[in-house]
C-alpha cells in the first residue's frame, strides 16, 4: 500500500515538520483487461471527533494551545472519509457538520462537468450520530435524491429520533438503500470497490429510540475492498470492543482506520468535562489493559495502523507529547485532514 507509516516520520526543516512521501504516494493509472483504471483511494475529509479541533467552547490544554499558536499540532474537522473508485466516482462515508469546508478542500469531488455537479455518487452511514449525519442538511441542494446506505436501526434513528431523512424529503429526497450486516454490497457508478458492514460494540445516538437497549447495526465497521487487487481497509471510527469477526477483518487488512477518540478511559473525568468513562460512551481508549494499542500491536507488521475520530482532549494531537511519541514507537499514525490512502 502506498505511503506506509514508516515513510511518514517527520523531519525538521527550519521551524516546520516535513512529511516525506514515497514515490508511489499518488493515484496510479493502470490497465487491466483492456480497461484503464486508477487505484482506489480513501481520503480523510475529517479526522476529529464530534466538535472538531479546536472545539468552539473548549479551553482544554489542546484547544487553548492551538488558538494561542503555541500548540504543536493541526486543526482538524469532524470525522468523515471519501472513497473514490477506479473511475473517479466517490462514496461519502458519513456527512459531518463540516462537510462544506471539507468539500471545498477536495477539488476531486467537484469535477465541474455541468452547472450543478458532484463526484459523490452515494452516502454510506456507519451510525446515526449527529457528528456523522448533520452534514446531510448541507447537501440538500442535490439535483437528485441521495442514495443513502444505512442499517434499519440507523434509518429509525434518522426518521424517528432525529428525522433528518424526513426533512431531506422536502428538498432533494432520499433513495434509501438497506445495509445488510456482514453481506457484501457495491455502490452504483463506483467501480472496483466492494463493501461489507460489520456490527460493532458501541452506543447509538442519544436521541435513538433504543439508546439504552442497543441493537446489532447501531454502529458499523466497514470493510472496504479493492476488487482487482483484493486489498482491504477497515474503517471503524467508533469502537467499544473488538470481537472475533472484526479482529479477523483487521488482521487481513492492508490498512485499519480505527477509533482514536480517547487516550485514557477516564480522560473526560480527569478534566472535569464528564462523569463518564470512554468505554461508557462507546469508545475503546488507546492506553491501558485491553486498550487499542494492545490490539494494534498484535496486527501483522505490514498493516498500516491509523487512529481516526480524535477527541479534542486527546494528548496525541500534540505531536511533541509523550503520548504521540509512544504511538510512533508502536508504528501507529494519527489521521489528519487530507490524508490519502491507496488500495
């Protein structure tokens, strides 16, 4: 896979970090069976958890530092990725509240073929959380109903608990597509990409009709496969635990983009922000026994390991922190807006 972690360690040039890129860190054009295609690409549109970084009303060390210009790290928008097929059509995975800014920074998603245009062919939702769905309102000017892939439980969240999809019916409309758990599916017009949704342990949205009684399908991990090469990536921005089925998918993947919300289980409690532990709200912390780092250490050495959905309080956002240094020792990357992965 292009751009492995070991090729991204920063070097210093003056007062700036420079990330070295290998020669293959671009979209390769190839011929297969008489047809020209490009490598499948995953672009991180947003890498932060809900609220973004900095969060508008937060004065934790991280947020205050980045506003003051004393913080060794970068601004991040809320979690979302785009998956582009070999024919350049794309799937938007989650629609964050920052979607308009994210699209403006991604010219490939605006091919300018007509007076109203987009390269986004469909939208896939991993849950019904507000930071993954609010951006749907911003996409209401679509000239056709949006094909939106989601599970039945997420569809209930977005038509009953927080009726975003019902509201969109008064604008562009919604062409709802059902995600069946553990069944492969393809998205029309997006070539050479296959999808498989795995149910994962986490929490449904606070407004979900079954918030206190989670059901399978409330939260998903996505296995994204490039049909020609067979390489896969696992995208799981919200994880409270890793079961055997998800672990097997991670072990076989070329790249994993997994929950990086909190460094410690009591992070929000120690800061006086919340009374709940990370696991209480559906997130496996990186550190500690059975934490995310322990799991990632068990993956094959060739696997590219990336943390995504980073909360504004997480010390790994500070590239000069001891926690960020520990990640580098474990060959684990922190997702950043604009990062691209090629399958």
